[in-house]
């Protein structure tokens, strides 16, 4: 079957670094998205990886290993506004999106 | 630029009633989608449309119908609401017919409670 696994909740300190992991089992994998969703709001796009390696975008970086079915989102210099849920989303051979349940990130001062 | 708008913002509905959730985008995107989001679960696709005039079923289409008469509008109808349809509904759009590789832009959501 198709499945996304990511931790339900994580806590980190303002100014620190946090890594949110995601493993996926997707038939005919065609890429992986990360979206951010603040409480009560809509998801917003963060990153898309289709090739192995690290993509850096400001304070946020996303990594993909296709052979391991693994991705992570790295957030640096954490700010209070980074408190949100982070959704890992894979794409299958039919370009259907498989959404993870999300990781709720709590930032403490 | 508004992006995607949804109406209503929230609604409490008696079971058995008919309800249409509205979604309008002004980005001229080809593809549009309806999702539901329930606590502890990932977003689940209800219906989608790759282009005006065509629609398709997603993961959880039962009890819902959609239409795509033009590029901008993509209403979702619950013919006879049931309590299990209590959820937050998100409309989204993307600029690609191969929607798995393109960024999706989401509306603010409609919180629906069916009693």
C-alpha cells in the first residue's frame, strides 16, 4: 500500500535547529512535497524534491533519498512563527498526492 | 489578487440537508481540487478537475458531487449531509494537468459541522 510516516509532534527551542523526518512507501514515486500549515489556516507550499539530495531555501532545507524512501525538512534559526504543522506529501506514478497527517512543531522561547 | 476564495467560512447543518460549498480562483489555473481534513489524518482528496468541463473522483468521493462549468469556479455539493461529513474542507488549485508535480494553492477552508 501507499503510506507516509512522520512524527505526530515535536518540540524545539527558539533559535535552534530542528529536523522533521518523513518516510514513505509510494508506488512509482514521482517526487515529494513539504507544506506548512498554521493552526486554523490553509497549507502553504514549502518545497518539492524529485532528485536525491538537499535543496536549501533560506532557513528551510529539504532532503530526499529515493533509495531509502526518506525525506527530512530542516528548519534553522527557529522563530516563534515557525510553530505550525508540517505536512509531508509524496506523489505516485499517477501523480496522485499522498498526504501525511503532519508533524505539529511547537517552538518554546 | 485574491487567489482562492471559499464560502461559507463555517456552517452548521442539519443531517439530511443539501449544502453547496463554493470555491472560486482568479489565477486561471487549469486544475482544481477538493479535500477534507480530519484530525489525525492527512488531507484526503474528494474530487478533482484537471480542466474546465472535466471532473474526477478522488479517494473519498461518496456523498459528494462537483461540477466545473468554467475555469474559475468549482463548487462541492453534499446532496444529503451526514454527521461523518463533519470536517474542514479545503479547495485548491494548480497550474498543471499533471497535478502531482505542481504546487497547489489552497483556499482558507470551510469548517462544516453536520448535526
